[in-house]
C-alpha cells in the first residue's frame, strides 16, 4: 500500500474540527504531526482538549482497518469508542501527569474488520507539549501483537495435547485427555464435544462410514458445556432426521441458533455463534471413529491460522486414537491368549484327573493278576499282562507330568522342602541311571563334592529336575557320554550362595534359534535325531517351573553336533521358605518318580537292541513275509505275537532299520508306525516307493495321529492302507490279510495280462490269428493278429457281424469258400481252406484257415479256428 495519509489529511475539513484550520495550528502540533507522518513505526496521536485523532501510514495499515480514512480528524473517543473504557483512563493519566504509560500485549477487541476482533497490542502513550510547554496531547507508539500472542497460545495447546495423549492407553482416555487440554484454551475452543461412534462398524478400526448406514454416536466427553446442556446430547442417531449436530463423513460449519440453547462465553465477551463439526479418522480413507464438535471463537476469523490449529489438534487426537486402538487390540489379544492358556491348563488338569481313575483301575487288577500266587498266570498270559501293566504305568507317568505342570501353571503347586544333602542325593539319582547309560554304550561321570551345608529342596521335585535332564541327555546322545555335576556358587550369583546342577552331554546339540524356546510348554525340536519318538515337550518346561518354585532358574548352552549343557541354579539357603504341605496333591513320591524315569529309559535302550532279534522264523518257509516297523518294543512284541501265527515277521525299530532289512530281503508287506526317530513312517514310505525293487510292496501305516487328517495324508503319500491306534487285533489282522490278498491278485492279474500280451505279439510276428463265432448269436471275436490281417478293428468286426466282415475282408471270389467250409464244419467235416484277404491300398494276402466246430448236446455252439498268412505283402 502506498503511503497517502499525508495526502488524505489535505482532504479533511480541519476547520470543522476542534483544532480549526491547519494554518491556525501551533508550531508544536505541526512538528509533532510531521514527526509522526515520517516515522515508519506505527503511531497515532490525539491533540487538543477534545483529543482529535491523527495517525501515520503504518498505523493505518496495521490497526485501523476499515476505520480509515473516516478516523482522520475525528475525536479519539469516537474512533476508538469500543475500547475507550480501556484506553481512555490511560490517556487521561498521561495528560494529567505527563508520565508515559506502557502496556504489553494488551487484549483489545477492535472493531476494524466489520466485527469485534480479538487483538493484542504493545504500546506506550507519551505526553505532547504545546508551544507553551503544557501537555496538549499524547502520542501512541504501538506494535500489534495479535499474531504472536494467538500463535503462541495455540502452539502451547498443541504441545500440551501431544504430551497429554502420548501415554494414553484407551480410545476413551484419548478423548478425555484431549478434551481437557483443549478446554484449557477457552479462547480458541470456547467449548468442545467428543462423540465416539458406537455402532459395531464404528470401532476405531472399523469400516467406512457410509451415508445412511445408521449407527449411533455417544458423547464421550465435553468441555465448556455441561453434560446436560441442550447442545451436548448424550446420544446422536446417525440416521436420525435433522440431528442436532450433523455427524457425517465431512467437516461442517454449523450456525448456532436457538436450538442449541444459551451457550457459555468461555473467556470471551460473547458466546460463540458458530461451531465446526469435524469427523475423526485415523488415516485418510479409514473409517470415521468419532467427531469433534468445536465452538469457534467469534472474535477471530476462521482463517488459515485458525484452521491449521484445528487441523493439527485433530491430527494429534487421531494419532493418539490410532496408537490407543493398536494397544487395545494388542491387549485384547494378550487377554484372549491368557484366557486360552488358562483354559488349556484347566483342560489338562481335568482330563488328567479323569484319566487317573480308570488308569488306576486298569493297573490295579493287572498288578493283582501278576502277583496272585494262588492263581499264577500261564506264561503267555503273564507276558501279556506285564505288557499291559508296563504301558499303563507309562501312561500314568505322562498323566502325572501333565498334572504337575497344570498345577504349577495354576499356581497350586507347593514346595515341600526338606533339608537335604543335595550332593549325595543327586549322585544317588545319577547312579541309578548308570547301568542304563552304559548299556546304551555311553559313559557317565558324576562330580558332586560335598556341599558345606544342607540345602532345602522338595526332593520329589529335585528328582524330577535331575531325571528329566538325565533322560533327555540319554535320549539325544549316541556317542560319548553324560556328566552330572553339582557345585556350590558361593556368592557368585546375586550375592547369595547358590548351588548349580549341570547335566552335560555329547549329544546332537541344539540350534541356537531353538534354544530360546526349549523351556516353553510343548516345544520340541522338529526332526531331532533321538532314541525314541516318545515325548511331549513338557519335560524342560517342567524343569524350568520346578526350578522357579525353588527360587532358581534354568539355562542351556549347546552347540549342534557337539553337545548340550543344562544348568539349574537354586539358592542354597537353609531356610524353609514355604513348607506348606498339601497332602491331597501328592501323586508320586520321589522313589516312584525315579523308578518311572528309569523304566522308561531302559525301554528306549532295549527297544533298539531287541528289535533285530525279533525275527525268529525260518526264512525258508513259504509263508508271506511281513516287515514290522515300530520304535516301541512293547508294540513290536504285541504285533509280532499277533502276526507270527500267520506270517513270517521281521521287526525293525525305526525307518532306517526297516529300509536296510527290506533291501536285504524284500517283504510282501510293510506294517509301519508313523512317528519314529531317525526315519519316520512317511520317510520310509517315500524311500520304498523310490526303490525300483521295493516300489510295489504294499505298506500299511499305523498311527495315533487322529484328527489331523492323518489317514488321507498317509494314503496320499502312497500308503496302501492306514490304521489308527488304538486298533483291535482282529481288525489289524483283517487289514493285513486283505492287503496281501489284493496285492497277490494284482500281481497275478498283471502276470496274466502280460502273458496275453506276449502271445498277441507272437501271433503278429508269426502272422497267425485266432477267431471264434457263437453259432446262435453270431457274436464274433477275433485276435489282434487276425484283425491286423483283415485290416479291421475289433469294434468294426463286432458292428458288422460275421457275414458282413467276411464280405468286407475276403476276396469276392473266395467268400463262398468260407461259407461252404462252415456248412461242412457243422456237418462234422474238417474245415480247411485257403482264401485271399483284400485290404484297400494293399496287396492281397493268401490266408490258410483251419477251424473246428464245438458241439454240445448235439448242437453246434461255437466255431473257432486260426488263420495263417502264407504269403507276405508285396510278394
Ligand atoms: P520331550 O523330551 O518330551 O520332547 P523336553 O521339554 O524334555 O520334551 O525337551 C524339549 C525338546 O528339547 C526336545 O524335544 C529336544 O528337541 C530338545 N532337547 C532337550 N534336551 C536335549 C538334549 N540334551 N540334547 C538335544 N536336544 C535336547
């Protein structure tokens, strides 16, 4: 804007003002006006008893707005009527005292843009003296501060909003905190309402809000308005007609009329007359999850700065909602998981309890049967009862482990600690395992020097810790040895004395990635080579829990192919921390536990050794041969006794063993378990199918893998049949028989058709063909060798029938020979004739036919004969 106040002053009718014409102005006034006009600082001044108004270009530009040029020469009280109450007293004081005033960022509602506007000014009023030296006016040097003050205020709100919502955890908390923070700035936010979308699709992460989709919005929180204010309805029906607030997918400016009731003024001189309804969504294109209704400061324009402030505030709220929704979702998932886990624990507890009763009732009678001196069992029955007892006990052991584990998980396990000479106790446990370890070809070293003081442990739990680790070491070690060490870690760990148990092995080791998961319930390393497939993945989880119950911890160090060391460290305090005894909860005592572990380990070792001796049959017998594959010795014995009455049975203890045995001598049938160490049933099946000599051998798979669609998996993999455990002896025998029979007829069928094929090919080479005709029906069949000579297909011969076939294939002059020969044949005379066969595009073939007629009950039934080509084509 070009400077023209000076020019505009010329247009003012000064004579009509209290100051009179300019020519009559005192020198002091002229000089002061001149100084003001030439200054680039924003200034205005008032002169004379009635305070006539002057200003310069800067003031006109920055402050005066639409009051210019009207204001020039008016009374200051008229020009600034709307703020005279604020500035009048200041001017009076300057005039009266001659002392300048100073105000910083004073809020003044100026009427310069067509509405009262919130503005801020820093200014000083200084006295102006006339030619006599008396105070005759005042000069104001002013700097408008509006942008700075409002900008800083909004920035502060945005900063506080970000800080307050940074750590909010739920969507509702985000709304409440945001509401609070916005409410602290009642200049820019005279009131605010947060509405949350409550219909199902309107969850923070839900679907897009479609027009007319319905649903409701619930008032989440409000500031500046009471909850029961008519402008703050608790609920808004999104599909309702003319709702108070238009909650839609886009922003709307609402004129606040009587429907909204009397609205509070906030920190402003008057209540807002407009509000902004803003949809909240976490990202463009995402669903609207709520709305912010914002009363607008009617003393500020809704300009770019105001909009930027509102948009940034909304963005802040949205970001906080987004992360709160993510946290809520995460928490929901964690809760669901925890519930699932608890349900699993409950389920195991229940099922274990349920299993224990029938098991006890199976084991009791079985034991009685074996120990009944009055009625001793015959040898064969005794062996069977022993097997039942052994396996029942194994099942009971598994159930007890599950129960132990569930009890710990449910927080119901109690340590019954006793002061124990832990070194000796541990050494004894290890010694129990010595013979089984040596019979597996491994060495055992025990290093457990006496500890300085007894340690309190729950002995049964300690037994489980030591034996779980020992039996794992045995299970996964094939060469070398196992070492058990117990030592005192005086003060080395957490400043208090601890003892550490270490079980080392030179076994298969564990991949680093797996090590972190070993102590998780049910975790097993897939494909690990082991002595047995038995196991549930609970052992180490149990060890960890038991160690924890003793205030200790477990750790592992392992290198694949080198070996593993498991260490359990427990405090060596002599205190009896928790001696609570829960007698009803004791399932096994330490010796029973130890016996169970030992029995199990013996079985693994003997399983492998006894397998090869199972085959006791004479290989020269002509009975069918079954190769039986199972890693469980009892199962092998059971199946062996079942099958050996009918078949020659050879047993193998895993897939690899079976493959070697099958290659040495091909069986007629393979009956294999699925889950086995080293090479499982599926691996074996694949290897057999890939072996030229063994690919036809029928394979029956036996598995406990129910429910996982194991049957179809097995059949798809090429098993001939699939039997689920548990099975009855009769069922298994029937399946084996059926499979063998089917295979035999398949092989015989294959042999017959091979023989026919061979004959046919021979006929073609010798150019001989056979034919036969049923006299009554005329049905004709012709061998392929003859078809070749006739130049016809079997189908054509059938279609045409005998006579038409003769007409088509035999030289017209010779056809009668055929018919005459047949008549002769029916009369019982010999049939021997030679005819020429013709084929389009080929030379004639001379064909010698010898035939005979088959009679039954004096009737000619079938004529059959053979034909031989006696000339070659082309000769
Ligand atoms: P389970 O032996 O019943 O499978 P555990 O919890 O005792 O269950 O062991 C979990 C898994 O940890 C085992 O399946 C095996 O893969 C691995 N593991 C445990 N001990 C050893 C060991 N000494 N050497 C190698 N792998 C081991």
